[in-house]
């Protein structure tokens, strides 16, 4: 039995830091099994966080420099983590940090230069998992559903609450997935106005009141009417959501309360639309799963026909890094790791660029 020892790196749209997950992956009777052996979250210092947040506005030259600098930074974080825990690592699988995502224009870009990451860490690197799918006319997102299919198939729905909410499920023998809409991105935007990184356990949101007018405007956003496959990101948030927040006279607690209700209404709509059984199990991971008010509100919106399963904190926080580790293994094995049924591409693909340290 071959066991792959992989360091998965993930940086999401919520910009809460870099997730490092040292994973073991192996197969038993053609089924993938995993363990997360070590993990760490590295918060971004203010300067780097702002650079990543504003990367979309940089000139081509500045963007290229950030790509290199961030690749070196990732390499240093990986090397420090490996040395600290004396880890045996076959390779690093890095998502990078998405600066541009406009698949309708054939554009997606993940910061974090793979060659410099390999050089700095001293390890083989697999990265850039989205570009190939976009070149095949796919959305390049979401990518996590391959992990849902191969690692978490016992659940009817897999929901990820990162900056954006996305969900995957089986339908007619295919894995279907798409970005539902919002999760932590607007919540973090609002809490930052209060000088907080996030609303711990949703305490502020829980004390707020519903702004019916804002809720109605959010629920009427055009994105929700689009058919899947579909994906969204920071561009949509800044263009469509931020103006609604800034135009509102509501208190921050009321804004947080309203967004959590809105997020969960949209999630519930999609779960109920695609449910084919009287009873379903919904597996919830991502930072939003740590927000008690978010999850409690989700349970209320879904009702008693859906069991909401929240795993242990390690899996909540590091599932995406785990899945990119798996995607790296599939790339090395020349197996499909991006599903056209999810992204809308012309075909499934085996994606990821491989770099060796020089």
C-alpha cells in the first residue's frame, strides 16, 4: 500500500491566513483514505494581507512582483513548518491565492510562483490547479468537489463556508457543484469596521436585528438566478455587495445578522432544490462552520429534513488544504482531479503544474 505524504497549502478569499496541512493519503480497496497529521494556520501580517486583497488593482509589473514575493513567502512558511515538525514530505500541493478570477474572459490567476516556492522550500511543488480547466472553457472552480466525491461520499451534500459559500452533491451519477454565493466575506468586511478580524461564534450577529430592506436587495441579486455551473469571487463582492453595505444605515450587528440570514436562505434554497431524499445529511466545513450563530441559523432554515453535520475543528479548518493535497496526488498519478460536471469545461482534466527545486 502506497502512502503519499503531502503538505497542502491553502489561502482563501476570506484572507484569514495560510492553512498548512500535512496529510497522509492512501487507498484501501480503491477508496481513498486520509489523515491530517499536522496542521498550522499562519495569519497574514497587515502589509501582505493588504497586498493580496488589492492585487486585482495592481499593474502588471507590480502583480508579477507580488507573485514572486508571495511564492518565496509560501516557500519559507512551508520550509519552517517541515523543519519544525521534522516531516517527511513527498511534495507540496499549493492552491496559491486567487487574485483574478474571470472565467468568462478566460482569465484566472493564483498568486504564489511555483518555481520560487520549490526553490525556497527545497521540495517538489504542484500548483496552478485552475488554469487548465479555464482553458477548456470551464469555470476553474470550485475544485474541492473532487475531494467531496473521493473522501466524503457518505454525505448527501458537502457545504463549504469560506469567503464564498459553495456546495457539491451527486446527481444522476455525476458530481455537481457551484458557488452558492456569500459566506464570510461580507461578515469579515463588516467586523473590520469594528476593528475585529471576525465575529467570534457570531455573538455580534446574534445580538442584531434583521434589516428587511437590505435582505430583499440581497436576495434579488442577479447571480442567484444564474444556472450552474457558476462561480464567483472578490470581484462580484466589491462590485455588487460592498455598495449595498456602504449604502445601509444599519448598525454593524444588524448588518451581520442580516447577512447570515441571507447567506443561509440562499443555501437552503439550493439544498431543497436538489434534494431527492426525504432525509439528507449536509456536511459543513470552512471558517463559517466555526460560527455558532451561522450554523444554528442554517439548521433553522433547513428544517428537520436535513441533518447538519459539523466535524471536528481540524477538518473544518483544513479540509481545503487536504483536498489540494489529494489533487496533487491525483496529478502525480495522472488521474482526473478536476471534474467537468462541476466546472462546465469541455472535458475532465488532470490539472496542476509541477516544479522541482533548482
